[in-house]
C-alpha cells in the first residue's frame, strides 16, 4: 500500500525524503509550502510517536512551514471494517496536535482487489479514469461493504487532497438541484434546513478554521432567525 501511495505523490510533483519509519514529501514547486508525512501505523501509534516524527521531519527538511503545514497520512491495514475501526479513525483525525491527520484504512481484500485491477497499470491513470465515472460510482454504491477496489480508490481520493481527479463527466446539475430542494421541502422543518444549508455554503472555511467557533456561529444564526436550538 505504501508503494502505491508513494507513487501517487511522485506522479503529482512531490519529492520523497526518507526518515526512520516514515516518508516525507515536499512539492517540486517550492512556493507550495504544504508537506506530507506518510507512516504505516495504527492510530494509537500515531498518538505515541507524532512528536518524535515532527522533530525528525524538521531535521530532515529544514523549513519553518514544516511545523504548521505538514499533513500526516496514516496507512492502517485492518482485518475488517466495523464501527470500532471508524471510531478510531474519527478520534485520530479530530486530533489536531502536531499534524492534521488522515487515516487511510484498508483490508487485504480491498488491496488485493485494487492490485488485481491495476495489474501492470498505473494508479494515477486508474483514478483519473474511474473516480468521475458514473458507472464506477454506481458499482461503488452497489458493492458498498464488499471490500472492493472502488471503495479503496474513493477513500484514497478523499484523504489525499492533492490528487487531480480531472473534469469528470457532464452532470445534470439542474436535475440534482431540483431533487435536492424537493427532499428539503418534504422534511418536517424545511425552512430550518434551508437556513442551515445557506449558512454553511456562505461560511468560508480553511485549515485554520475553528470547528467549535463555526458551530457556535451557526447556532447563533439559527436562533436569530427565530428557530429553537436544542443542545
């Protein structure tokens, strides 16, 4: 799995720097001061070693931005996907000390399915050809929970924000909008849901946004509009 992920970094303009037990990636474009640390570990091992890894990264790549602009990718092989695994993933990714964390968990069945699909092919090319495909997405939804390569592909794209997924297929945006609005109108509180939707879309978020502050602002907006907010 680590070789596949490292190949994605290489094909997207990153140079690898190898430390003890981790790989550190920096963009060829020196203006991009966002870095990636890749480790094969459990979330618990991430908590135990993250301070040591940050110090090692700073020694390996001497730049002031390393301390605040490094994302940690935790590659975590698991035997099965269940509620406990998802809970551990959320706990790790919500912990913002030292690194912004992304856990790519995967089963052996998922990895074997992906390798079989790739054979002698290229993962970057497969992503470009499949992620935006309506056929692949339909397969992904119909086979959800079956530990397929489709699940692993989408998980990789979600966690690795630098991946270029291309323009994709032409979508029926107007039809999607109409369907979305119809579902809101059929709920018990359509006005409240519409308010929440518009407020969230108007909120400018970035990596420095404080989630608690954003949530409090949303509650205030709802209350000012005359809706009851229950904690």
